[in-house]
C-alpha cells in the first residue's frame, strides 16, 4: 500500500513539471511588442500625419466661414410655432437681435432653420377656439421681417431686430421644438446657434381647454 501511494505521489509531481504543465507566457509583454511595432511603423506615422492635416484644415475652414464680428441674441418672447387648423402646416416664427461689432456694414443673405429657408409671404395664422365657434389670429412681431433673396443690412456698431417666417409640413403634438438656426451673410460666412421653439401660448391654452371638454 505504501509503495502504491509513493508511485501516485511521484506521478502527480511529474505532471507538474514544465513538460506537462506548460510554460507560462506573459501576454502583456506580447501586446506591448505588437503595439510598439505598430507605432514604429511608417504606415502609422502616415495615418497620424494625415489625421493632423485633416483636423488643421477643418479648423481653418471653420475660422474662414465664421462671423465673430456679429453677436446674435434670441428674442424669446417672439419665438413660437403653431399648427394651422387648415392646411396641415406648422408655422414657425424666429426672432433675432443681431449686433454688428465690426467697423463695416454686414449684409445678411439667408437665415436657415435646420434646412428650411425663410418664406416671403407670412400668411395670417388663424386658430379655432376649443369649441370651434370663434377664430383667433396670432400676431407677428412688429419689427422688420427677413425675406429670402432680400439682403438685410446691419450698419457698423449697430444692432437690428428681425423676425423670420418658416412653414413646415411636419405635424407634431409636442409643445417644444429644438433645432439650430444659421445666419449667412453676403460673403457666405455664417454663424449658428441652438434655438428652443415653444408652441404659441394661445394654442396651448386652447388645447388644454379642449382636453377638459373631451
């Protein structure tokens, strides 16, 4: 019996030798070698160089197209959208105050709202009351409207207010839209900013009253 246990012990010890157990390999060292080979290769250097050039050109392009000389402020009380009761159209009104900080005048050529161009003729927005018996007109801002194709001039060291009229076939029951607006001048330079557009407060009140009736 003792001889049998001795043979088993020797056999287990033999299995633990490097021949059967296998030599442990440092995988981390292998990874380090592969990474160092990639970094040291010519292809890696070319890729990094190309990416650096692309980033540099992108920065230069943005600087060339930017308009740091103007400051744009949103006139929040005159920013709204509403759904026409007839025609299945959404009307959007954006109002801006633009200040020219340059010593020269600037002509604004376009004002795009997330791909939409301004409409020239701002039709009266008429909405029905909760019972559908009376109609209510939503008033537009009293200052100058910006129209497509008509350059809007802002003199040096002056500011001007303008409102822009858009129409969309988009129909939504949401009370808030968020998008971006881009002001473009005659030199094709632009300045963009994010804008939150609430539904007109009168239409919200009508919808709330309709919900109570239903």
